[in-house]
C-alpha cells in the first residue's frame, strides 16, 4: 500500500534523505524512528507529495505520488509535524473545509465529521476557533482531519505530540483500532510508543535507513527498543525519550 524506492532529497549541500526504500502493507503499523534532523519528516513529506523528491519514487495504493498525485493523495490521511493554521475557523468549519476539499458533501460530510470527532474525542471543541485551542486540542483537530475520509493509508508525524498522558493512551488505542485495515507509518520521539504500537520499526540516521526489522527482533529481554536504537545510531539516541 505504501512503497518507497530509492527516495532522495537534498537541501543545498545537506543530504536530508538518501536512498530510502521500504514497503508497508495494509494491517501494518510501522514506526519511523530517528533523532531530530535524521530525515523522518522529510521522508513523510515525500510520501505525501507535499515535497518533491530529487530521485526515487513513492507509490500509494499503486499510484505514483508524482505522476498520479490526486489519486495517491486521496488514499492518504496525513498528520504533519507541529500542524497549525486556520486560526479564524472553528474546528467544525476546519473539518468541513477539509472534507469538501476531499469531495465529501452534505449528509456524508456531517457523518464523516461526527465519526472523526468521536474517534479523537473532539466533539466538545467543534465550536471553538482553531487559533485559541491548546496544543493538545489542536493536535486532535488535525488528527480528525487525517481520519475524516477514512483513508486506507495514515502517515502520522508525531501523532501524540502535545497530548496529555490520558490523551496519548486514547490516541494509541485509536491507532490500534484502525490498524487492522490500514497501512500506517508513524514517527515518534517516544520509544515506548513504538514498542507498544508498532509491528515493525524503521530506524533512520543521517538520511539513511540503518535498520528495518520487526519490533520483536529489536527489543531487549525487557521489551525495550532503547539499547538497539543506541547501538544502531550512536549518539543520536540522546534525542529520543525512553521510558524505563
């Protein structure tokens, strides 16, 4: 469902992504781990078509993101890193805008908004303006827009960022619930999150994949990813959070 082949991206003299290749099938939750600046968010933007690759290809549901952009993007629910914007719209208006942009109208749109808002417990904030929301409520609004059209692919960049512990647990439960039928890739700075959620973990360092293995093969006898992460990336491990 998600295919990346030899993706590469450079910003001036900086190589952000270097020959990244992987596949993710429906029913898989894949964690994308790496330090700040390792290339995680850039890779996700290449997969979604919001950034053009210098080399390589990405396909979503068999559609080339560059040559069949609309068809590919229609299958994606994307949560960008530190999502913001639309400060004058209420949350409900924001979701209406996102739904209409995806071709959902009328009663179908009302149902889609209600379903997505319920999944992330957003209903109490539907009449609040995006610009006055706390970081946690804003993150839930953007999660709702990613789920709005019930896409077969979810690309989630730090999905629990800004959420309180209870909200994190509920968001993880929601991801597990929808994972049976979707291909999901998520980035996280919380190793415990990847341990709990992910069937497979891709570790990236300096723009390259240094490991792509089932989570069960990477964790130690206590079920922790931190030792393997440190071994594979060296000093970059200090930028992630490991919860004992």
